[in-house]
């Protein structure tokens, strides 16, 4: 798959010192970092080009299989994090962890599955997190049943902006982007995330 070849060139650039592009031209950077984990895409369920029939998760699953197949072939030291989903749509995790939805040659299972949960600035007590956190427990049970070696991480939890900050303008303002990561997000992380 073309996406896998593209990402393989990026990994080669940073781990092998150079890569050869699709036209046969070699590009050197001299980097020899040790990459061992590759998360396949970030929140693809929120981008229009993944909103293809039959569903974003079906499209993502095909891309995941293509990318991991090529990366595993070219960089066998890599393990993979799947989904990096924006939210906790349980049906999407059910689809992804049904092995019959995957290419039989794709490396399986993923080492990790990740997702993100955010609240709105007006939600003072985190009521909007209740549903996603309940879904999180269901996702953990599902993953443990389907793939006991896969670890589940909620690797982003927070609030979009502050009540007195316009989120869109803040993110476009460069130096003001710090408002995206604020103390209320830390408060939710401490108060609302299950610790077991």
C-alpha cells in the first residue's frame, strides 16, 4: 500500500540514515534513532477523507493493515499502536478487533490501542465524560477478550480551551496554543480517570 511505503521511507530516514524515494533518489539525513513503536494515524475518524463507505473504521482498518504490513516487512523492530481514535465508539473497537475484518498477512495483534476523550469548557463537573468513561470499561473488556496481549491507553484527556478563550482563534494564534492544555484538563485527569 502506498501509505505504508510512504511511512516506511520516513522511518528509514530517521533510523537508517537515509531513504530512497519512489523515483530512485536517495535522501540522507544521518539520523539513527531507535524507533520501536509506530502509532498508525491520529484521530482518522474525524477527517473527511476517511468518511468513506462503508464507514471510517472499515477504511481505517484497511489502511492499518497496509501500513503495518509494509512497516513490519521493512522495519521488523516496530510494534504498532492502533486506532488513536477520537472518542470511544464501542462499535468501532468491536469492528477493529474482529480479526476477520483484517488482511490475513497484516501483523496481529497490535501492541496497543489508543483513544482520546475531551470535555467542553462549560462542563464544570465532567458530566460529558461519564459516557466515554463507561465506554472505556467496555472497550478494555472487549480488547482483553479478543486480544489479551494488546494494551489499552487513553492517551489524551482534556478540555477544549477555556470558557473565556475562543478555541478556533486560540489554536490558530500560535503562541496562544497553551490555552488548549489547561489546568482543568489536569483536574479531570486526576478526578475522573479510573485508576484500576
